[in-house]
């Protein structure tokens, strides 16, 4: 009965007003029980909650100023090469791009290179880049700055270029056997 009885009474004394009803009964073995639910043969005992200890914690004061959101700079991005409507002749299908960017990228921002509306490369700064093994024909190029969530912060204008390379359909002539 010792420590359980003390813990139960202490818990009941610390209980808020809504739980002030306590019931006491003795079982067939002579064991005393306490509960907040009535039992057969239990008697209600009064609990004085006015002597219950309460602790109020002081609200913490802010130790630092709230973080100000970092605003992205106003980027200016452009494709300086190839020029609009340029014809590029390269039998390996290589397009060389020059990207001009002001100001420099923040650490978590990137540049996406798009070919015909699809992202083909993501880079960490402006400069010169090569796209390899591009099919012959008309292509639309664009560069755009994105943040860490993929939000587009700035875009270059779309640049249309024409790539000329040998056709896959034309096979070299087969050597003729000598007769």
C-alpha cells in the first residue's frame, strides 16, 4: 500500500478541478483502492484541490531577431552565342553556347539549359557550354535561372538555331567488286 498509495493521492491532489471526484474502496483481500470512476461498494472522498501546487513557466523572450527572408537578386540572363537564326555546321552535332549572367548566382541557385523546351543540362554559373550529339534541324535554345525549389527566377529569350550535319539516311557508297 505504501508508495502506490502516496503516488495515487499525490496525483489526485494535483489533478485539476474537473477530476476532483475520487472513490475509495477495499477489496476482499483487504487491499485499499482509489479511482476516479465509481465502483460497487466505493465511497466518494473529497479532495481539496485548493492546496495543489501549480507551476507557471515564464514565456521565453526571443534571444535573436527573427530571420528575414533572403530575396533573390534580379537576374539578367542571355544567350550571347549562337545568335538568333544562326546556321551551325557541325557533323558531330555540337552546339556551343555562351551564357551571360548578372549578378552572380546565389549558392542555391542554378542555370538550366533548355533545348526545344526540355532541360538538357543544369550548371552552377554562366560561361561557355557545349551540347553534344544534337540532331540536325531547327532547335530552340533558352537558359533560365532557378532557385532551390525549381522556381524560375529569370529566363533568356528563346533563340532559334539551325544545325547542319551529315544525314544518317545517306549511307556512303559501297565499294564495287572488281571484275
